[in-house]
């Protein structure tokens, strides 16, 4: 037997007990017999004592006697109240008799049941409206209870089927709590890291700013010193000494230029006809810069056209030969002589054709 069936049976029993108590209360309200006087009570006691069985005969039974099982009982002549069942149209086999002192006396006997049945046949049928209403209410209540228990059984089965989902929900809840704890730990750790970074950054910023400030102070002091030294030199050194200093600087620059060009000419003078692809040592112009037209080797020098040769000679400040058929060869010879190359280019002069006489 399943749990839902047991629950339904228990609820039905409880409801039956409640309905029985309601019926008992209604019966006690309906059955309120009248009180008797003392004379009625004494007469009742005498009639009960006189209630003796007599042997029945084939003669007709008098009205105040009750036949039962071949024995005739004398019907007691005391007032009574007939009890009618609220759940059945027939009467129950007992009668309530009450005295003025509220002492109930229940007489249960087959004879009284027969008497009650005979009285019930002569009395009109009781009103069944209240009984039908009570039965209808009971049926509705029982139907509602059945539907309720069916719903409870379905919900119990559904809860049983939802066991894995509930377990999953519990696991999700536990994981959520773990994640919350982990998040709090991460937040605490992040806070510690922030404090540490704040301290470290503060120290680094202080160190960087200190070095930067020191550099700025050093540059500012050097600038101030230079300005003051220049002012003092202007005030203390005469102009002719300054001119001499400038002239000496120019002389030193020329000497360095001549020394560099002399080393380059010495290296170029070592080149021969079998060294046409070896690089030439470039010479500096009078301004101290290299020329953009300077050839890389002897082969490039010998293949230079007239325009490039003219621009090269002009770039080094040499006299230019222009307007002659052999101007290219002359300009290249001047340039090779200037850079120390021991070669000489001869211009090509075509001769006339020999004819027979």
C-alpha cells in the first residue's frame, strides 16, 4: 500500500469521526424529552414492575399488550420520545425516558423496537430535506477530500521525480556559496595587491622624480654656468683675442681637412689598372663634406659622362673645361690628379681614310 493511499484512509477516518460527533450533537438537540412529575415517575415505576410476560393464546391480543416470540408483554403506559435517525428513515430500537432530576434511562429491548415500529407506522414520515442536505454535504466533502488526496499523491510522485533536479539545485547553491567565498578572497587579495602596488609605485615615482629633478637641476646649473662664463669672457677678453681664436679654429679645420685628403690621395695612388673594381677613398670638399658625385671605383670613374664629370669638378672647386670636344677627358684628368689617381685619359681623335693614288 502506497503512502498516498494510507494518507487518504487516515483522512477519511478522521472525517468520519468528525461527522459522527456532528450527528450526536444534532441528536442531542432534537431529543429533548419533557420532564416528569413525581406522580408520573411513581406511576412509571409501578408500570415497569408490572411489565411481566404472559403466555399467548390464539385469541386477539389486547391493545395494551405486545406479542413477541409467543409471549405477550404488557405495554407500559409511560410517556416517551421516539428517536429518529438522521441518516435513515427508520427508527432505532430504543426510547429516551427522562425524569425531572435529569436522570436518563435507556431501555433497549426488542419489544420496544417492535413498539417503536408500530408507532412509526401510525405516525407520518419524517422530513428528509435536512437528511438529504447532510448527505449531499458529506458526499461533497468526501469528493473534495478524494481530489485533495489525489493531488497530494501526484505532488508526492512529482517530488520523487524531481529528486535529481533538487540535488542539482543544492549543488548549484553550494557552488554559488563557494564562488562567493572565493570572490571575497580574491577581493581581499586584490586589495592587498593594490596597497602593495600603491606603495611600490609611490616609491618608484619618488625615485623617478628625484632623478629627473636632479637632471633638470644639473642642466639648469650647467646652462647658468655657461652663460655667466660667456658674460665674463666678453667682459674680460678683448676682441682681437677672440678674432685670433676664430682664425686658429679655421686653420685647425683646414689642417684636419688637408690631412684627411692627403691620406685619401695616398691610398688612391696605390691603385693600378688591375684594381679597377677596388673602392676609391673619397676626399672631402672645401666645406668638409663628401660629394654626391664621387665615384665608387676606377671603373665608375672611367665610365662617367661629360655632364657628371663637369659637376664633379665644380663640386670640388676645380677649374672646369667646357665647350671643347675633349672637355670630358680634361675634367676627369683634373679630378684624378686632385684625388691622387696615377692615370691619364687621352682624348680620341679620328683620322682620315687612306686612299690609293
